[in-house]
C-alpha cells in the first residue's frame, strides 16, 4: 500500500504537544545557517493541493548522516527513506531522501529565501543576519567540491547557476584570502564555476571547515587533508597582491615621479605610474592630509 502524505495541519499541532519550535531556522545559529545553505542548493520545496506540500533533500546514501542531523535539528515530524535505482550516470544509484511536510516549517523556510519550485538561478543569501561561513559551507557541501586536483594541488570549488550566490562567494573569499575572482557563466551549460587553488584553497577550506562544524564528513576530511600540502620547492611562489597605504600614497604624490617613487618604495615604475594616475583622477582617495 502506498504511504499517504501526512496532513500538513497535523504538524502545526506540535506546539500543543510541547514541541518548542521558536528557535527553528535561526540563521545566526551556525547549524541552521549551514542547513539553510545546503537546502537552498540541494533541497526542493514543492506545493501540493490546498496547504499541502513538502520539502525534500535527496543525496547519495553515503552522506545520509547529514540528513539525520537535519532531522535532529528540526522540531517537526520528518522522515528519511532510501532507494536504489538506475540513472544516466550509474546502473545502480543508492540515495537517501529527507522529507518534511509541516506547513509551518515550509512557510518559515520560504520566507527566509527558499523558493517553491525551480530555484537554481534565483536563490540568494538571506536578507536577515546569518552566520556567513556556515551558510557558505552548506552551499559548498551541496554544490561544491573540496580536495586535490589531478595534479595534486589543493582546491575548493563551487558550481552554481545563481549569479548572486557566485558573486557572494567571491566577495566573502576575497575578505578571507585576499584572492580576487570574477565570475563568468560557462558557455556550454550556462553555470558558474568558481575555483580556488593552492594556498588560497588551503586558507579558505580551513576557515570554512573549522573544528566541530556541521558538514559532510567526507568533505570535512578532505578539507582537513589540505593542511598537509606544501608548495614544491621548484614551483614558483604564489603572487601576493601588495596594497597601497596612505604613507606610500603621500610619498608618491610628493615625489611626483613614478621612477623616483619606484626606487623609494621598492615597487615597479609601472605600478607607481598607474597609482599616481588613479590618485590624480580621483579613482582612489588621496591621503587624509592632502
């Protein structure tokens, strides 16, 4: 006999049964921020007739542990089922699915920014305060990768159809690592592939996958393994962008000569020439005493 979908109204009675739902999906809580990011990337919110509907998240059965954590964090009735089927990618695919039918829970998730139906291009980071690195770790656990390239170099990557999510990761990672990325859609499948490698990947992975964080166990293990990598002695050192400060700007303006400033500051003449032009044209602010 087919299993009937639970009536959504049943789950709104949880409060009357003594279930505390007030803290559910507080995105300043690292666990809920992670969970929300994961569900935005890999969950599906569907409407049914009337007030019925369901949230589902289907993943490889090897990662079923994270679905059990979602179930533990959710103060509403939910279920986890497993199935084996053939797909275009594998003759036998063993998956696990977490299902949540509560109308109250679905409404909360939808208000936070998890759309009903197709969502890959429209998802955005939450508008309210949220734990940013935990949210991004959830997105990367669902739609990204962490590990080593075929040549043995550390990497962290994200594949997303959302312009806003791709740009947000670039903005956040720049603050953590200093690395600049400009996103561009892949012409073949119209998605973004954001990639960080080498020391930048090490730094970003260590920041996102901190000790004790909620995450997919295999990706946390992969992130931990990146710390052991060291740049080979015969590999050219990574370029580190050197930012300008007010003292250097002051000297550059006083000397008014890119060549003289290059010698005084230990920079290239080209760099000094470009900086002087930006200062003169107002593209960057002059020192406070100028």
